[in-house]
C-alpha cells in the first residue's frame, strides 16, 4: 500500500503534464490472485476483499436482528420461509450426522458458514463490484484498483474460513471425546502402552500397534490437506467465475455475460453448500469415537 497510495497525488500532477503534451496512457486492470489495498487504518491495510467481507458481516448482523425482532410463536410471513429453510437444512444435516441432536448442536456454526460464504459469493456479482474504483500510478503505469472485490475470490479469506472450520472441528472433538482419547487419534501413545500388557496373549501386537501409531501420523497430514482442499476449492471456483465474467464482458458487454451471471449464481450456491457440508462432515467425524 505504501508503494501505491503516495502516488495518487503524483499521478494527478503527471496526468496534467501528459494532457498538455497531448499524450495518453492506457489504464491497466488485471485480475490478480491477491486482493488490492484500498487504504490504511493505522498499520492495518484494508483491501477490497476485506471491505466486501465487512459489508457481508453487516448484512448478516442486520438480517439476524431483523428476523429476531419478528419471531413469533405462531409463524407468519417471512418467518415461515426461514423456518422452511432451517427444517430443510436440518434434514440434510441429519443424513450426515445420523442424529437430530448432533444436527442441532452443529447447526449454528455450519449454517453461519453457509450464509457468510453464500453472500460473499453473490456480492461479487453485484453491479459496481470490480468496476468502481480508483486509478493510481504504480511503476510508471496507470492501474485501476476496484474498491470492492468478492471476499471469497481472495485466497486469504477462504484460507481463514478453512482454518477456522478445521480448528473448531478439533475443539468439538476434544469436548466430545476428551483430550487423551482425541489425542490418540493422531499420536497413538496408547498403542505403545498396550504392547507390554497384551504381548503374551497376542504376539502380533508388536507389529500391529506401531502401524496404528503410523496411521495416526497420516491423519495429521490429512488435517493439513483438509485446509488446503477447502480453501483452494472455494477460491478457485469463485476466482475463475470472476475471470470468466470479465472475459465475456470484454468480448461483448451487452447481453453476453447474462447467462454466465446466472451460472455463477448457481455456482456460488453450490460452493457455499459444499464448503458447509464438508465442515459438518469434519465435525461429525471428529466427535465420533474410533471404531475398530
């Protein structure tokens, strides 16, 4: 940000010089993998994806307050619609958790993931997102930086969501199974402690139990893979949609992008559902006792 922001005034001065000389420079706008900085608050850099994510959070908070203030014992109007949505999701959750009690336990967390990701995906499709911004001078080139960018089109956002989901699955696992039992899923100390106790009855335990401990180490690698899979899947699909829409608009701005806009609406819904269902699956597996 420090290399870009100070050049805004400098750009205005140089622009006047170029206009006087009769020369014109082309403004460059490329879809970058990273989010572009907009301004600083103290030492904190606010990017266009963070700005969009804050707007989504505000929308969720306002919507939640609005719905809470209108909850009635006998539902009517919009409360009926949201109760249908909740019941539909609980039915899907039951097919994964196998228990309505566990579905109700995980519902607030998983549904929050779904709503935030869905709104973030769809916010990136609104008019003005990616097209309203500022022109700055950077390394001698005029660069257009949009004020808003879909939050989930930034790998930092999807990575943060994935880390939160996976870490919370471990916290729920510890709460459900206890620290010792849950730790032995990954570093199977109990398998080595059982060898002296059971070696007389079952000599093969010398071979079997070290294998169990090794499998636990593979589980640790699997947890890292979960984070990578969740974050890159969501980011890749949303970023690819962003680039696709920009390409279609560059070919022909009137009419051509509309079918692809509808496609991206569906993709945004599917990706939000996949991400939240995977988090639910991880929560269910983490809170389930290991079966031999």
